[in-house]
């Protein structure tokens, strides 16, 4: 490691272990000490094809040799190609590319307010859910229901109306003349991988139709193959009017997107945009990743690896005080009967495994979508050892 690589000048935003990672390959990340770590975090579910996959590297290299950024005022080929394929895959009509999940979600709220102002008598409110997580811009922190943020960065952006999860009657009561949209994550990832039921999602779709409001799905974490389908909404057999995707669509590079039905695409020139949005370098990578992930055989493999992984986790239940195994595809979590998840994360790190604890009693797993059963077995083995020291 070079001698200038010290953390002194890095602004504090989170507690990071005193380790520096220098190289990654597939499901493995290597520290500056040369040690290999089995990575079931994968950059927070972004490296959908694992670390430094050839798909991502080849696309980056080829596009870097052509053109990197033509600016947001012009079309470029990868942007148009990727927009077309995401529109075809999702059944939505148009795509706006962004650089972070929060930014894509901001775009969704702007679109909903624009739509509400011209199509629903000036409606501007958005119904959101307890424990939701939509990102870290001021508006998205206001939309999120993370308990620790309740008093942070006051005053909040207003007009988000919060309701309890799975409570259809509360959603119905919250929808009024000022409501433009209902927004949710089909599986609340940061809350601890908590899925909405199919019946609830169908019920919300019906309510949105009945009242003429938009349904927005934040699929930043669940989209692009993570749950074994291209988009999580497919499991429920419904389609949102607006959807955001992020994380996995770039296979590790910063790329996210806002998708919407034609009637909702109401931005006028200058309403939305940004210097880097839709740049050809990132969208070329996105195109390569989406081509790979959307193959039916690839998605079938995600589903079967997820089923295998969930079964291995369920097999641990009797031994370690695991009270729930949940999630879909390769977005899985276990809930423990004690708030010791972060100690297990620390123990696992020492044993060479990267996992994450979104809540005090919840461990979350988001491996590469092409993780092998052998890597899952190895992971479960290290997880067992990590839990043994703390829970037995
Ligand atoms: N929405 C969901 C469901 C997420 O899981 C996240 C990130 O974890 C975000 C939005 C925010 O994305 P980003 O961190 O790229 O802004």
C-alpha cells in the first residue's frame, strides 16, 4: 500500500473496520495484508456479477476507448440502447439515468409532484411507509422512515405521509385529494429485508388505480435480478407506474435509473438533469450488465442459488437462536433472538467473511448474483463459527 494511504483526511461518516481492500475477484475481496475475504456484501449489493467481472471491465475498456462523456445536452448510443432494453424488460416507457439511488428517487418524487400539479388538481403528497429507506438527500431522508433520522437535519421536506407497513386500511385513509403517489420498496432492504406480501402489493395497486394516484416502486435494492426475477414487482404480478433501480444495474459503477409510464413522463426542458446523467461510460457498463443478468438462464440460476442458500440458513435455525430466515432470491436475512448481529459481523470479518447487520438482531446477505453453491457452503461454515462464539 502506498504511504499516503491514511484515513486521516477522509471525512467521518461511518464506522469502518481498520482494513483496506485493494483488489477483488468474483466473490472474493483482498486486503492490503494479502488476506482473502469472502464477500457477501458486494459493495452493498452493487457488484451483481462479483468483483471486477470481465463483463464490467470489458465494457469499461471498450467504451473508454470510444468516448467517456458527451455531456447531458446530447444523445449517446449506450444511453439510448440501455434505455430501450430497460423499457422493454420492465414494460415502462421511458428512462432517466442518474448516479445514485437517492437521486433517482428524488426524480421519482419530482415526477409525481409534476404529474400531480397538472393531472390531479395540484396534488403533491406522497404516502410512504414506516421503516422505509429511500436514500440520503434531504428529501429522501424525509421520505425514509429510519427511526434514527427522525430528528436529524430538521426541518424535514414536508408532505410525506407515513403509514404502517402492510396496513391497507391506513393507505386508504392516507390517500386524499392532495395525494400524488404511494411509494414503497417491495422488500424493505435496510429495514432488515422485510418483504411486503403479494396480497398487500396487489391491494396497493388496486387502491392507486381506484383513487387515480401513482404507484412508485423503489427497486434500488431489489431490481435487476437480485430476487431471481429481473424486477421484484414481477413476483406480485403487478406493475408500478414509476420505478427506480440502482445498485446492481451498474455492476459496481455509479449508475441508477428512473423509469415511468409515458403519461407520467412530464419533465420539461431543464426540470431534471445533471452533468453526469446518462454518460456513455456508465450506461455502456449498465447495458453489458443488463444483457447478462436478464438472460433467463441467469435469472433461473439466481433463483436456484437463493433457494439453496435459504435452505442452508434454515438448517442453522435450530442451533443458533435464529427466529426467521427471509427474503427472495439472493437478498436474504436471518433474524436472531438477541441483538448481537454487529458482534457477529465483527467476528465474521476476523474469520474472513464480509456480511452486514442492518438492524441489531438482523444479518443480511447480498452476494454476487453468480455466487456458487461452494461459496455459499463456505460462507455458511464461517457464519456458523462466528455465531458459535457469541450465541452458544
Ligand atoms: N433505496 C433503497 C431501497 C436502497 O436500498 C438504497 C441504498 O441502500 C437507496 C434507495 C439509496 O441509494 P444510494 O445509496 O445509491 O443513494
